[in-house]
C-alpha cells in the first residue's frame, strides 16, 4: 500500500510523496528497480498474471515496473487523473495515444502551430495508415466546430503552443469534442500540473514530455499520458504492453526526483520569464514578444483563467529576419544553444531552422513561425545575467 494518500492534499505535497511504496528495506527515497523481469510463486500465478488484463502486479518491465508505477501514480495524482501510462519520450506518448484510440477511417482534428514533430507525426505518418487529419486555428472555436465530422475521434491541442504561446480555450474545445463523441487531448508540457490542470477543464487526456519541466535539469527523455482508468488501463496500456514504447526505470526515478521540486522551479521560471518578456518589449530590436503573462498577449485573459501563471517559455521576433536571429543566437555567451526546454539552464533556439525545420515552409507561414522568431526557455539563472547576455548579443 502507499504510505501517502493524495486525497485532499495540496500539489506541493503530492509532488513529493504520492505513489511511493516502501519495501522491506524501509528506504526513505524512492527505490530504483533495475530489473527486466519478476519471479512468481508458482506456474499458476505466472499464468494468471500473463493471461490477465491487469497491470497492477509486476510481470515484466516492458509494461510493469515499481519505479515507473511510482512515477505514474504521482503524475496522475498531480493532474487530478485516475491513471497514467509512462512512455519512452514525449513523442512516443503522442504516438501511443493516437494508435490506441484511432484506426483507419477515423479523423483527427489538431491545431496549427504545434511542435514540429507532432505536426509531422500527424500529417506525414498517421495519414499513411488511413487516419485523416485536419489542422485548424487553435484559437477559433467555431473553426473546430465546423471541422468536426462523424468520423472525428480525437481533438489534439497544445496550450500554450510551441513556440508562439497561443492559448486554447480548453473548456470550449472539450464541449466541441464531447458533442461529437470525440476525446480531447491537451499537451500540458509548457505549464505542467503546477500551472494548469486540463482534466479539470473538461479534457479527457493530458500529454506530457517528461523530458522538459518534469525532469527540470535536462537529464532524461520520457513521456506520459494521464486520463481515466478505463482508457489508460485499457487501450493505452494494451498498446504499450504489445508495442513497447516503454519508460526505463532509471528515467522514471530521475523524473520522481524532478517532481519533488517542480512547484519551486515553476514559480521561479514564471517570475523570470515575465521579467524577461517585459524587458524584451522595451528593446528596439524586438518586433514582437509572445508570452501569455503579458497583458498585450491576445489570449492573456483566457490564459490567466486557465493558468496560475504565464509559464517559463518566451518567444520573440527580431527585426531583420533569420540573419538577425542567428546573429543573436551566435552572440550569446551564457545561454545554451539547444532545442531542449524546461531546463534549469536558459536555452535559446531558432524554431524555423531547428524544432520546426522538418515541416513545410507553408505550414510554418500558416502558423506564424517567421524567420526572425527566437524561442527562450527561461532557466533559473539570475534574470539580470540573462538580460545582460541577450543585450550584449543584440548590441554586438
């Protein structure tokens, strides 16, 4: 049994305590179970476990592992969901969701302006398997309603989006999905459950790249899906059990350690990002700043209803296009030039030539990903030092 009941507990406590089952060794920190398999009392028990549908017992680490289960139960409790399935990466979580809920002839409706790999998965690969895909404006609820078909089974959104920080009306899109008999999945990577809980707003599934803020220090790759017990323990776990996009026990243990400080880190990320966004607005080299916490953001009021803060991600457009963007990125001394985000270290990247390079120029243009756009993941360094590094590069 768990030593901690998350019922009626605050998120800060859940992030530190939920899901742990101490062994006979009485360990204080969560145990790390590096084993591929588990032994059985007898042949009958082995037959019952392998032949049954339940994954509550330890059978084989491709789909049941105590450390991974600890992470799953903690994240589910944080999101307010009934169950969680952890995967090898954020993209494998998206793939697992799609291939466990969709079949040939079904229709997927998703937003424009998503992470480039998600867009590619939907438009390049799912369509090969007979799944029809349409992309619509994230913020136009009527466009979603008009694009619904009898075959529509899944609506998928990021909010805020990567990299333009657009915000979806989760409750309104949930109503559209459910009226048509479809599921709504929300990628909550940028906010985490510390800032936003999509399930409480009507979403059916929450998607995470645990690689980002859940880890928080750029150490491991992983993903997760959170939703109802019926969906997670049914089709989703069935897909993972058979197809094997499995989270390693070691990575799950690292993510557990990351969750313990998530509330503190997200508070600091948000404070730093807001300060950087406000400062960037004052720079003459900057044509536009995209951050939900700014009053100037088109969906600021909606974001502040759904989120407890603006998040740690900021994007901004430079006058001068790609040449100006690359000169700035090449000129920074402290910031890390990398495509990852959600790290303690501030990272900087040029989406049009990196994270969104593999989608077409037309798709980038439709999504507003211009050549002068830069994405910042504001880390935990001094805000003054981050500003000084950017300012020196701009002035050079």
